[in-house]
């Protein structure tokens, strides 16, 4: 007998055996009630674990993907023209846009060289979490000053999740530029405001005097020189326990038609 | 219990079952990301929003 002849029969025997095994298994082995319960619980735990993992991935990653995409579009929708050349720095009274009447109105953008050259985020009216902070990103506290005006232009933003516009707020140093551009195509309003960081503080969320017209001096009337900007974000990251507050003071303003603030082409030390 | 049941219910040969499983998982992740997680985030576990509390206006 050659190997060639033996092979088929051998295979056949194996297949027979397998079939017989299958037949023997046909009435499925009875699972005890306890065993079924244990495997059910185990499976539910696996599902819960995977679900929790997915939720973390969604908050820490997916909300950023969606929000950054949306925020980039909102900046483009402002229709800001590319400006070139370094214009004159104006230090006198600045033109001020009226506060937009509607929550979610996007009236400008913010660039912070310390956060990177590509950092530019839209600023929306109001600080509603769902409508402004989770989508537009930076939200202007209603009834606080508009950029360039005497008083305090106060802005809130997420430090983590939803595009995390103020993720690096703790890295800001005294003298760092915070550049705001307010644009209203209809009113042909387009102005740069360059603020310089003065100080940062960490407070509990009830410290509303941090966004007072003169920061931390509630009730004091701002003078023409008190043109402040305040950023508020969460502290520590992922926690709602405290707030990281950064103040900045207006250095100068410039009509966008005259050029681009030099701070935007410099790399912060 | 659940996993073997799903495997038995899916029609077709094993290769097809794997494809069906992947499609099913993708659909579940889509539903979670689009509706379930946003709902959990806004109604059950609101993330910190970074604002200082503005006193209620009169």
C-alpha cells in the first residue's frame, strides 16, 4: 500500500470520529443555574467595563475631535481677511463693538501665541455650557465689558474636553500676549486688541469678584485705563473644585485694515 | 450566556458571523457616541465648565 492510497481512508475515519463526537455532544451539556448566573454576571461585567472605557475615550478624545472641527469652522465663518504688515499700536480710547444680543453669537476670535502658532478659537456670547462652552469653546460672560472697553472682558472655557480651549492656561506667564480680534462684517468692524498677562490666581468657583470690572475690586468704577481681560477655566484639570483665573491688561489696539499685531509672529520665550 | 447566544443567532458561516459582529459593534459604538454619551455627560455627569458662578440676576 502506498501512502497515496491510505490517506483518503484515514481522513474518512477522522471525519467519522468528529461526527460521532458531535452526535454525542448533541444534547448540550446542562448548565447549572448557578453556573449560568456566574457567566451572565461575568459577561455583564465585561460589557460594563468596555462601556466605561468607551465613555472615557468619548470624553477625552471624541469631544475634542468634534469641537475643534466645529470651532475651526466658526473662525472661518467670521470672514476675517488675512492681514499683513505690522500696523501702528494705538493706545488711546479703542473702538468697541456693542455686546451681541443673542447667546451663541460669535463675534470674534482669540489667539494666544503661548498656546501655539495655530491656536485660534472663536469667542461666543454667553457662558451656557451646552450652547456655548461645549460647542463654540470660549464664552463671553454676559454683561461684562466688550474687548477694548473700560471694564473686564471676561471669558470662560473648558480646560479639558470639548476642544479644551484653555487647556494650557497654567502655562501663561506675565507679559504673554492674548490677542483678540473682534469682527462684524455687517458693521464693517474689524479690530485687534492685544492684552498682556498680568497675573493668575486659583480660587473656588464662588469668587465672582475675579471678573469684576476692576478684577478683585468689586464695586470700584473702572477708569479709562482699566481695560482688562479675564480667562476662567477649571482647576485642577478634570475637577470642578476650583477655578484657574488669569488676568491681562490691554496693551494696544489696531484696526485690522492697518496690519497684524507683531505678537502673532513672535515665539514666546 | 449573552455572547454564545449572539454567536448562535447570527446567520451564516463563521467568517460572515465575524463581519456581522464587527458591523454590530460599530453600530453600537455609533449609538453610544451620538446619543447615549452626550446624554450622560449633560444630565448625569456634567463636566466642570470653568465658569465662576454668576449670582442670579434680579
